[in-house]
C-alpha cells in the first residue's frame, strides 16, 4: 500500500458538516464522510479546471459518459450504453426523483429497516406512504447479522405498492446481497409491477476482494425494471462536489425520470463532473489501497469491541466503512446515542433514525424507537481516530 491514510487533517477549519456539527471536544464518527485526502489525480484535475476563470452551466460531456460506461464494464462487467446514464446532483435527490416519477399521493414505497434515514423520508416527501419490512436479526458470538425475510417482504405488497427501495451494499449493515437473494426480490417486484430503486452508492467499497453484482445484472427482465443510483462521492470522498448518476436501461422508465426532473433537479456541479471523470479513469490504485485500509479498520474495531465491550454486538461489513452496533445488552439505560455523546463526547449516528418513525398513542404516549439502542459508526478515518472513538465508547459505557 503506497497511500498514507494515517495523516490527520484539521477539518474544522474547512467548514465540514461532520466536524462542525458538534462542540470541539466531541469526536465525530457519524455522517458517511471519510477523513482522507482525495486521490491526487482528482486534486490535479480540479486545479486544471480552476485555471479557466468561468464556471457557467455545463452538460456532462460525451467523454464523461464514456468514462462511466467504461468504469461499470471494468469493475462489474456491466455493459450499459451512454444514453442509459442520467447525471444527478446527488443520490438523495435521485431517490426523491424516483418517488416523484413513479408514485402518486397515497401510493406505497417498500423499504427494509434498519435503513439509511433519507430512504425512509423520501416517500412522504412526495405524498406516498412508507411500508417497512424488518430485516431478520441473528447473532453468532459478537457478530450481528441482518438477513432478508422473504415471507414478510412478499406480504408487504399491496395494490398501492409502486417502488421498492433496495440498498446494495446495505447501509447501515454492510451486507452485499447474493444473486439468488436479489433474484427473489426482483421477481416479486416484477410480479407486483413495482419499480426497483437500487441505491448502490457504496458498491465500489467492497472489502476482502469480494465482487459486487448490480441488481440490474441479475436478469434482463430485472434490468428493465430497475433504476440504479451510483456516485463517486463515497468511494473517493468527494460528496461536497455534487455529482451522481442513475443507470436506467429501460427507455420508458428513463423518460419518466426525465419528465419528473424538469424544473426541479438542478444541473450537476461543474467541478463534480471533473472529479467524477478523474476518479473513474485515474484512481484505481488509490482505491485498492483504500480498501485494504478500511478492511484493517473494520478488523481492528471488531477486535477491540470483542475484548473491551463483549456485550456489544456489531456487524462485520462485507462492504462500506460503516458498522452497525447493537447495545441492547449494555447495562446503561436510555438512548445510546445520547449517552455516548454526553458521557463519552463521541458522536455516532442515532440508531433510532434508521427505523420507521414511531407515533405516540393514547395507550403508549412515549413509544420506544425500534433501533433506539443501536448506533452506526463511521470507520472511514485514521486508525488513531478510530481507536480514540472506541476508547471513548468504553469510557461512556463504563462510567
């Protein structure tokens, strides 16, 4: 490995949301934003573009389309056409765009829980109803696992189901689903005439040499029923540059997407386009180094938790730099996110936000969120930062 991922940068001076959201004595390990410098090739490409003093509107170039097409072919053996690609300013906006394109007020969108919070909010943003299905939890020793419950998924479909939100690799558990699993999901969606939204933003972050299989590659029929969302942002740490894309191989679905974005979705950031082109054409070696470092961080976290917090269960992600932690066996009571923040000065993602919203009732005015005793930790940081965060966790839970 030739890249130094142990260098510590002062990110508070940059206005970073991750580092500015909390007081200075709080260590932030929450939002999916790594603390690593971007690949030098991206910085160099941006510097060249900055030499031109004008930053007007720019369409994604034919070259950029070609770079994306080549990336998908090289990394996944996925053959797509340039016209299948729709550039977007981000995947959260892309998720909401899919709801707008394929749902109407009162329609339903299906989503697993736990799940990335913006997925859970997107249906309501567009007048739709959220229908959640809970992943089946199990544990083997300290390791927590979350599997698909196909019976519950099949029962969730109704005559109002329009979109299924598929997160692959899964956020926050780090699961990479198998071909057989995705085939069963895809066939149920085809049977019920439900469009698949496959968010694969973490697909380049496969650990331990695992391959990634896009949902749209499972079968030609599933490909024609799938909108795949991707971006270089998580992989190459450029989320602030606002460049993502959808792969939509069905021209009918693609037209509906284009119609839905008119007047709503802004142009893709000029510098984001530059970064995307450089990332997908010049940064393979940097990514290879990153994956080695992230896997080592994951293993270090698992070993530390096993030794010092054996009551905490944790996922061992097959992809991503995110780990989901289960604190239900910890003696300390209350919301675990608040406890870690107050006692350990450690900011993780509150597990409660990864479940369906709870509604107070007369019989239960203060219902407990499904994942209120869970939290998500970001391992995309220096090893020293990671160990500091884990030590703070121990301090808070042993206080």
